[in-house]
C-alpha cells in the first residue's frame, strides 16, 4: 500500500511540474530579451527565436530553443545559448540588465553577434554583480574593445571567459582583473594585445588555461606578467611574432606549467623543467636548434 502511495505521489508531482513549466518571471524575461534583440538592426530575414512566443501563455519556456532549465532548482533557466543571431554589422550594444531576470543563470553564450559594447542603464558597471551564479561567459566573435572589461570585472563568479576574436588591444590585464578569483580558463586569442602587465594580485587567481594565440606580441619581455599566474597549466602563444631569443624567462617562474603551444612561431626556446607537451608545427621547426631544448638546471 505504501509503495502505491509513493508511485501515485510521484505521478502527481510529474503532472504538476508539466503544468507549471518554467518560472513565469523568467518566461517574461525571455520575451523582453527577444523584443530588444528584434528591435536592433542587423537581423537576417524574419524574426529570431521563433519558439519564444507569447501566443500561448501556458507555453513552457524550458522547451524553447536555445534555453536550458534545471529541474534541480525548480525549473530556473541556467543556460542561454544565443550565438550567431545577428547577420549584419551596424554598431550596437547589449543591455546586460535584461539578463537580471535569470538569477540562476550559469552559462551565457553570445558569440558571433557583432556587438561592440555593453551597457546597463540602471546598475552601470556593477551589472554583472547581480548574476551571482554565472560561471561561463562566451563573447567571442564580436567587436568588443578593452572597455568591455570594466563591466566584466564585476562578474566575480566566472570560471570560464571567452573573448577571442574581438578588438581587445594594447596592455592586458586592466585594473580590476584580479577580481576574477574563480577564473580557471581565459581565451583571448585573435585580438590585438601586445603587452602583459605584472600584478601581484594575479597570484591569487586560479587561472589554469590561458590562450594568447594570434595577438601582437613581438618580444618575450612583453610576457613578464605571466609569472604572476602561478597556477597556470596550459599556455597558448601560437601565431605571435616573437623575435628569436634563448628562452622565455617568465616561464621559469611558472612551476605548474605543463602544456605550451608555440605553433607558427619561429624562435629558439629552452624547455621548462615540468613541461609535458610542447606544440610546434613544421613552419616553426626551422627556428629551433637541438641544444635549445636543454632543460633548466
């Protein structure tokens, strides 16, 4: 009898959940976000996110395209994948306050949308502080410059940040970057960065993977700031234009470094003691000499 009651209770719970669907405030938040995106220039033919519709008030937004909810936390939205929605190039900004409707959001993917700035008319640079559960942010393939980091530095819960193929230039990191105490992976490839500043606060970061491939580094001295990333395990420097040098001195102070990518770089290098993987390609191999791989004493 007890087993029958348990089964009935489970069936009723499942049916109730099916009727409730997603959180109503988040469903309205999705519709507001869609309305904003549709109001911008640069869309392809027709409307975007067609399944995001208010035609049926009982529609479960957890079943809408590019939306993921979590049953474990009451149907709250945890993932928005809004890559490649926009197809033309006019400058436009993303209103971050529209994301505040999703307090449990863990992943926001907004790659390849050709946006060039962030803004929040209410909370300004502190906007991302309201997304306390955000762990993964993908803004790759946009037109953001270094000013975007004034907003991102408030996202202190981030673990993975992708800013590849944007317009970041000059010196990195900016002030406030050490706020990313939980950050483990940072992708900055295909930007215009040419220098890394030193900063003692960076030693407190958990950063394990850093991709600086295809930037504007020309001298290994510009990498002096790397020594402060003491937890770094994977470093990618492919496609930069370093001049020939006996070694990258900064690597000597990175005790946990295990993988180094130098593809498409013609240079001479001594291999750090703990390095397990070194990637070069045939075009780079001509710049190496056998004795340059002597390990540090």
